[in-house]
C-alpha cells in the first residue's frame, strides 16, 4: 500500500501473470473435463450436466454494502476481461452472506455500474447473476457433513477466551475445551444453533484444523456464527450465518468457477480455501476439478481514497454532494464527471496484474480519457471567465453597419469532416477570456494588449486599442478595431501575421451556462500517507462554479454528451442537472495535466 506514486503511463497491454496462468491451464487440458449443470449446484447437479461450454469461469463478487469504486472497476475489467479473452464466462455474484449491511439499493446500483462499464453476465441467453445467499442451504448441509466427519465442532468459549486461545505469530494457540466433543454431540449442538436454541454469540461452529499452525487462519477458523438478523433475501429463515472465509470458497465451487481472483490480502486464506474445498469434494458434495484462488495486487490511484468507509464519510460529512458527486472515485461519480467506460477500461487493462499493490498516478486515467475523447468529442468555443471586447470600427467595416452579423464557421471536429460544420456569428461585441487581455503584457504574452494584434479564432484579426476600468481599477471592457480583409477562410486573410489566436463567443448568440470546474479532491498524492487524516488535505478548489458563455452550437446539447472546449479541456453535460434551457457542464479534465506526480 505504501509504494511511491509512479508517473509512468503503463504500457498496453501490460504484463498480466493471470493471463499466463489461464493460458497454461487451458493448454494443460485439465479444465476440459468439467461439467456444468446450467446453474450453480453441488457435485451431483454438475455431474448430470453437459461438458462446460465455457473454457474458464471467473467471477466478480461484490458485497452489496456500498457503491462500486475505481478499485472495483479494476477487478471487474480483470475478471470479465480475462473470461472474454479466453472463451470463458464471468459471473456477477453478490456476496450477500452478511445480513446486517446489505441493501437492494446497492444491488441495483452495482448491476447498473457493471453494465455501464461495458460488461454483461448474460451469455447465450443464460444470466450468470447469482446471490451467495441462495447457497445458504448448501452451506449448512456442508457444515453438517464436516461435523459428521470430525472436521468441525461447536465452540462455546466466550469471544474473549477464543481470542486469548488463538495465540499469535510467535506462539501457538491452545485447544478449546470443546474441541474434543464427538461428532454426534457437535451435530446436536449445531442443530440447536440453527433452531435458535442458543443466544447470539453463545457459540460458533469452527473448523478443526490445527491450533498450532504457523498460519493463524488455520487455527480452527470460525465457519458459522449466531446472529438474529433479517436478511434482505432470506428474511428470518436463518439465525446462523456463514463466515466470509467459509462461504466464499463454497460459492466459487458451486458456480463451477475455475479461477478465483482476489486481492493480495487473501493470500493467507488460500490454505483454508483449499482445505475446505478439498474435504467437501472428498465427501462427495462438490464437483471437481475445484476452483483455484490466485491473488493479485490492488490498484490504488493517487489523489483519491477508495475504502467504502472513507467514501461514506465524505458523503455524510457533506464534503461532497453525494455518492455520485463528480469528484468521487465511485463509478457513478466518475460517470457523472464524464469519464468514459472505455477510458476506465483502458486504465485498468493498462495496469495488468502483478503480485504487488500498485499506486497509479491519477494523470494516467486523465490520459486515457483524453485518448478516448480526442478523436470523438465535437469541438466548441466557450468563455469561462468572460470579459467584454468591443470592436469599435465595426460599423465602418461592414455594409450592414453596426448591427451586422458576420457569419463564421468551423469544423465540428478537425479530423472528422463527416461531423460537419459549426456555424456562429461575429458581432461588434464578443466575450473573451479575461486572462487573454493584459494592460501591461508580461514577457512572452502574445494575446491582447494595447497595440497588439490577435486573431479571433475562425473570425478576423483585431488590434487592441485600449480598455475601460471601473472605480477599483478593474478592467470592465476591452476595445479593439477590426483589421480589414482578414476573415478566416477568405483569400489573403493570412497577409496580416499575428502571434496569438484567442477563442471567443459573440455576445449576440452566446449561450449562458453553468460550468463546474472540477479538480482533485485532495492536495496530496497519497492523502493518508504518514497516518494523516484525509480531511487535512482537502483541496479547497476541487469545485469552482462559473457562469460561462458558450458557442451557439452547444444550445440543446444532449445530457451526458462529451465536448472539447477549445483550449480548455474536455467537458460533459451534467447527468443530473443539465437542461436544454439551462445547460450545466462539468469539466472532466483540462487538455494538459497540471499536476506533478
Ligand atoms: P472496500 O475495501 O473498498 O470496501 P471491498 O474489497 O471490501 O472494498 P468488495 O465488494 O468485497 O469490496 O469487493 C469486490 C471485489 O473487488 C473483490 O474481489 C475485491 O478484491 C475487489 N477490489 C476491491 N477494491 C479493489 C482494488 N482497489 N483493486 C483491485 N480489486 C479490488
Ligand atoms: Mg470486502
């Protein structure tokens, strides 16, 4: 978690050791004999089915207790992407074995986010969307089988005693006095647990493995706990619930998963994963070959936090406007910010998979976004910090006099003529960016200052003659004269050479809009480095809202449509607040990265 941020853009396709091992497994032929019963099930169910048409099966197993974030996107792209690339199928499985924290709202949001990213769990008409809670019956049956085989026991020590007897890294654990109960006694007690005869927390079912194992996860891990809680799927049917470490391997096996990919912190769980599935297969409950677990490094992005707890704090403390605030690294926040599914996938695929957790610089994501939108997004001019420019010789320059509107045009996209032309007018009053004018030009400033000429892009060359100041000395208006015969696209227009070209919008046809200039939420690449509270490094300028003037081609822009504002960057119409008659645009990213590593 604490490696230094890397600025490097990852090579594509990046090294991915999971790909290598899938190819090895497919080539070895060990997966070919697998049968699949058409749906998840036990050994008998799969044995009765045909050979599995999927060469491999992977799964994305979110717990429906929050919104997905960019780290989950990594896992989604990996699991769905590897299955797609190898003739396999990826299941979307809700790991909903914990009754207390899970909600339908999150189930719906996760489905929507996975689809938005561009992945589908329905293959050849079969939906591979599963709920771990549908396997509760099997999990209980497996627990009884383990008990009967002497591999699990009901422990009635207090939580305190259990903790004390677990030992630690340096010292072995101590056997529970309940460890030597007979299978018959344990079975009776387990059934009493299930029937609700015992109070919450009064007993747990534990695997009987090895209290002296150097791997603490093998010191008789808990399999079931008593908890009276209503479950979103199974209601009050159960008062005992399986532990994650017990449930997850079983879920994989019932679904015929071949490759179970998880993040590195589960590495120490793998011996238990294999122990559990090995015994349940030997007892005839689970089909072989069994799934194998492989661990890969987490993806962390600089300038964000991803843990659900911290994201919730940002929402609940009002630091952001909600889970879909465009500064949030949730997939819904990123969608609203304007990040495209293709950009997120490119970022995820570009980081490959390795055995170490990685910190990716946020600018890599922005680079992927620019690469995706550069060839697609129509161009437009927008003035975000408007200053009025008056062309004082307008009436003399055009036959139409003061009210003349000079028609101008520009390609909607410089490399895509098929997208056609944008048309807009030029009048005697235009909006320009305030910082395109200087009363006294700094060194190397080629834009407007008294005596200097610039081109109004797609329009005419103008020469600055002066400005008007208010009582506080602020510039309220700039004046210039039109240089005759310099209209872009007309013969001889380039005869007058200028060093600067500025963007503008004519006051007569400008569209008013709210533009939200988003920036990073934190000022530090690793907000929580050195034990810091992320609240100490909030970027006070992560959202600046401006009233802007837009080119008329942006009137009626569709919701969630992407644009490049010339010189400014990439923008999207806000998913929630944009209206055709009251446009709201979000800045996704400027044209160039302004942040260091
Ligand atoms: P969080 O810690 O943010 O709450 P989680 O890991 O508890 O996330 P789950 O719903 O359990 O959330 O995660 C679903 C899957 O996404 C898991 O397989 C998990 O390993 C994977 N995942 C979560 N975060 C990342 C990440 N940063 N990089 C890669 N995979 C991730
Ligand atoms: Mg989790």
